[in-house]
């Protein structure tokens, strides 16, 4: 079990937006999907492309390097050239803080 650490304020990330944060030295991307927050590693499982720079459409993020898509809610890979899920992290909102388990 990891620990929950503050990653951002909920008001800093609008619906449909993402934000890169560094937590305990690790790059994590926060996403706001219709008011619900999710967190994935900022490293595509193909060649570690930066998912924080990927386009978000609904609950999908597209890697900016070669176009692999991932489900933001689960980390599951949706199309090649990636074949493995990206690590997701549990998220909770405490007051106005987004907290991520790492
Ligand atoms: S690094 Fe993401 S698709 Fe290649």
C-alpha cells in the first residue's frame, strides 16, 4: 500500500484537462474527466512518450509520440503500438485537494 500525497488543487484542472505533477520524484499525470480525477504514470508503455502532452478525448488519452491510446480510468491500452497498460494510481479528493496514492 502506498500513501496518499497532495498532488494539486481540484480547481487547478478543468474537466477535459490534464496536468503533470512530480510526486516523490515520479512523474504522474492528473486528468479531470467530467469532474472525476484520475492519475497515470507519465510514461507510455511503448517508448515512454509523455502522456501529459497527449490529446484527451472523453476517457482516452493519445500518446503524442506514436499514437497509442489508453483508457484514463484504468490505464488499459486501447490500441497499438503499445501493448501493455500504463500504471494507474488511486486518487481521492479531500476538501479541495487532489491526493494520489504512490
Ligand atoms: S511512445 Fe507512446 S506510442 Fe510510442
